[in-house]
C-alpha cells in the first residue's frame, strides 16, 4: 500500500478478513472484537500479555484451526487475541509466515508454501 505495508485477503476458520503481513509479530494477532465476530472462543485460551506498539496489553493465547491465504492453508496456527479493538486489521505474524517463503519484487510480496 502507500505506506509500504503488505495487505492480503485471507480467512481464519473459514471467516474472511484482510491481514497486514507483519514479520515483526511473533504470532498471528487479532482483536477480541474481531475474534468475537468470527466465533472464536478466545477466553478459553491461556491469559497473558503481549508487547504491542502501544505497550504491553492483556491478551489470550489460542490455536486457530486454520488460516488460509490464497492457496496456502496452515493448520493449528498459534495466535494472540488482544482485548479490545486493536489491531484494527489482524496481523499475519510469524506463526503463519514461518510456513511460507517470501519474495518481494517491485512492490509485490509473493508467498509460497514451504515443502
């Protein structure tokens, strides 16, 4: 996008969303507001805290059954659900990205499933 960030359409447990590709995020991260609309029972996850750009904040650690981006499907993906409305766009973090190869060329980021 115009900020030099990569966004991609994908799905969590068959619920579509737009992700912000974030290699600096250890896990896929989504707000509790979005998790609720996606019927993710995040309160059953382990409570903890995460470090965000705004500081440390309460979160729940869960395992998402499935995260899909294009033709790439990852199963049992670790995620952090952050209390409230942050992040406004879920972060596609390394718990998903470590399963793919990434190549950037001329402003296009290509993700390819690792064998």
